[in-house]
C-alpha cells in the first residue's frame, strides 16, 4: 500500500481549513485516512499551522511520501 501525507480540505466556502493526514494514495482527497497529524489554516493570521512533529517524522521514516504542499509546510515547521 502506497501511503502519502497530504491535505484534506475542510471548512466552508472561501474560508478553507486543511487537515494534514496520512492516507492511502488511491483514497479520494476528502475520503478515508489513516492518521491525522496536524492542521493548516491559510486564511488565519500568520497562516496558523499546527503539526505533531514526532508523528510526521515517524510516518516519513515508515516510507510515507509528503505531497509538494505538505513538504513545504514541513520545511516551514522544521521537520
């Protein structure tokens, strides 16, 4: 099973909130996921980012591949 770390969209129209989740590569964007490791709110002041760094490192060590956007967020968070 190929596993990716990606964003799952939540929130309402024009006010997005994303959860950073670990999901099967074939699962839909807002579908089933394995683990929730953080959240990202781009419209908040200072682009509010909360992330469980230990879980993120653990999943990357297990072979989960982050999407391009999540990789940029990881870099910002220091993972």
